[in-house]
C-alpha cells in the first residue's frame, strides 16, 4: 500500500500563486505516474495535470495550460503543482493521485489511478 498527503492549499487573491505538494510514502517504488485532480462544489471531478515518474513527461488540462506546472522529486517521493495566475474558477479541493499498474493509460481519466490523497482546499477570491 501507499499513502499520499497533500499540502500547500489556502486562500489567495485572483492573479496570485500557490504551490501544492504531495508527499508519497509506502510502496512508492511501484509508482509509474502521479498527478492532480480537482473538484469544486457541485461539479464533477476534473483532471488538472500529470507526470510520468520516469522521463518526466507531463500533460495538462486546457484550463490550466500555461499557468500551472507539475514537477517531481523522485528522491523525496514528492510531486509539486506550481499554480500561477490563479482565477476564481480554480477554487476546488485538489487531490494528488498515483498509478502503480503497468500498461498504457489515459492520464486524464480518474479511474486509472490507484491511490488518492485526502485533498487540500484552494480558494481563489475575486
């Protein structure tokens, strides 16, 4: 088993920045990819960004492309999400995810991930 713990959420004004972190523990050696999803009240869960732990290939939702950046620190078993130019519509609970199963997968689908963190609240005021 593995555990994911997010940190770094908070309240920020529109146009501001936040940096989320996800600390992984347990069977992290099995991880192939990690990422972030978010869910706002009354809305469906939404893909934000993902990264392959080997090679570092990244992918982003169109809504955050150019504003958010995902990175990983394999030695620290940590993934970060740098969020800039934040907008009120970015307000949501942000969840860290990880996949340990092998094989090709669609990184934007929530069902492909094996582990989920509890989430951290990000609130952007206008």
